[in-house]
């Protein structure tokens, strides 16, 4: 039976080559589209380490000179002033640690013979309360960490898995004069809901001095009230001749804008991909239908020799499934070679495996739908009628 099957495919090789090329192209587009969609879904499902609900963002910039001691005292007074407000739960200073903000500093740190790339996010002790951070392992910063020569840091769980084999607590990285000790592990820090997060670390600073950012958590239902009085509260403490507010917004508003900006780029690519895919699918249906119609004479001969309609359908389905599987297999083998060229961070094994399985299932459904209807019609043709067709 196997010999007859392959001989039949070979005897119809000209038509089968066209069918194979069409199915190969479909497999190529299908796998790309599937990987793209699975990647988006996996990013959306990544859990954030923070809770941005009921938090506002204030960014200050210097427009005049001021002594460092006065600046530190002014910010401490501002923190106490804001924290005493009836609308406020907690206040935090941070630098490069504002969600939905695309500014970031990615630094390299030595760990043994490897270099770890980490996005540095400088935070104070109260950042945990404002952003509701819950470490997966270890602990958050506390007063005992102030002034330590080996600075404490919390890292994202992907860094722990990649460099520390799931056991990062207590490990150290960095240079002798700038050494860091890992005290906790947290979830990812996403800049938008549909952008893949970078590996990062929370670095402890009592008050970051290279970026003046304040995050304030309001009580439930008071976010608008807090926004309405924030500017007045700030300038009641900070000298308006020296300081200017260049950013004031809620994190939920910032989240919506970042999602919109990121989504616009992805949606355009998705629409183009779906348009191409629909046309390729229609082409597949057309060529498989046309190919079966060209074999009416062959089908008539087989029916005259005693082949049943079920056997005819089974043969046509098997042949097309074989050609589709061959095309998809070649595509998968091609994509297996891609990770070494684009970097392991670009393709995760789980996403790759899911994309393969989904592509296989969709191809099976497509071929079955494209073959079943014309095969059913062809299998019901009377042998005498079919033999008249040449």
C-alpha cells in the first residue's frame, strides 16, 4: 500500500509539485503568524511585579542652582508634606522606576566570567508600599541596608533562572569596588502590557539624585482629588525659582497611552499578516479543489475497478496531508536554525513549541476542509460519467 501511495504521488508529480509549493508557502506564513500571535499572548500574560492602580507620577527638574543639602532637605520635607495628606497612602522617591515610561538605563555587571545586562531601577524603601511589591523570594529593602558597602538588590526572576540556576539569594555580582548582593526576587517590570519586559533589578537608594521622580499612592477613589492639589502641594515646599514640574499624571493614564502606542505598531503588522494569510488560504483551497477536479478521470478508473467512495476520499486526504506535512516540516527545520543567528533571547523554547503545535493543527484543519468537500463530490461521481472526462 505504501509503495502504491508514493507511486501515485510520483505519477502526478507535476500537479503535486504545485500543490506542495502552495502548501509550503502557507506553512511559512502560518508559522510566522502563529509565532507572532503566541508571542503577543505570552507577553500579555506575563505578570507584573507592581500594581499601578491609584498611583500618580510627578517628575521634577532643576531650572536653577541649589546646594545639595538644601535639595535633600526640601525633598524630605516634600515627602512628609505629601504623606500627611488625607488622600495619600504612601510616597516614594525613585529614578528610572516609573512604569509605562520608556526611559531606562541598561548596565552590564560581571558575574564570574559572564556579563549580566540589567536595567537599573533605583528605588527607596517606601517604593514597596507605593507600588505594592511582593518579592517572590527573599525580602525588600529596610533600614539595615542603609550605608552597606555591598549594596542590596532585588532582581527579576528571569535573571535568577538564567544566571543563578534558580538560587540567587545571597549571590553577589559586580566589581570589587561596586559589589551587589541579591536579597530578593521579583516578577517582571513591563513598560506596557504588550511589550516584552527587559531583565531588571531594584537598586537601593535612600533618595535618587540623578532623576527627581515621586510616586504617590492615593486612597481608593481619591486619584482625581490628589491630582488636583498636587501642584500646589509641591510648590508649597519646593522653590519654584529652582524647581519645575515637567510631568504630572496617573499611571493608569500613562498605561493607556503606552499600550496605544505599542499596539498601533503591532496592529498594523497583524492586519497586513492576516490579509496575506487569508489570500494564501484562499489560494490553497482553490489549488486543492482544482487539483482534485483534474483527477476526475483517474478517480473514474479507480471506481470502475471497484474502489469505494470512502477509499477515494481517504486517498486524496492522505496525499494532501502528506504534502502539507512535508511543507510544514521543512519550514520548522528552517526556523530551528534561526535562534543562533538572532540571539536566544528572541525565541523562547515554550513559544516555539506552542507555535509548532498550533501551526500543525491549523494546517490539518485547512487541508481537511480544502480536500474534504471536493473529494466527497468527486467520490460520488458515477464511473461512466467520470470516464467521459479527459
